[in-house]
């Protein structure tokens, strides 16, 4: 059984068509927690595949995607302020 890596993925995409494509890919991989931010629990292979897929969708001269790992020791220290995102449609729960 492979362990899941928790990553936070944020992006800034210049062109609306590329933006929509990136957002659709990330919606299948994780949960949107803000407009351009996703939380994803992925196996190492799935994370690598996602990185390669995203790389093919962007224009590196204009766009950027930030993939930030969250270690298991850091996860309990994440705190929300304000309205929590709706995770009812999440394909998984991270506890």
C-alpha cells in the first residue's frame, strides 16, 4: 500500500483557456480550497503524473504552478480563519 502525500497546489495562469484546463485537471486530483489553490492527497506516482500533465498545459514564460508538500508533522498545525471550504464533494478525507 502506497502512502499518500499531501500537497498544496496553487497557480497563476495568464491565458483563460490554459487556466480552465489546469483547473479541470486539478479538480480531478484534489479539493479546491480557494479560487486558485487545491489540496491533493496523492501517491508518489500520481503526483509525478500530475506534475508532468500540468507541465504540458502551461506556458512557462507566462504561467506558474507552485506545488508545496505538507509533511505529516506540519498537517496538524494548519489553521483556517474565516469560512471553511466545502469538502462535501471531496473524493477522500484526510484525517
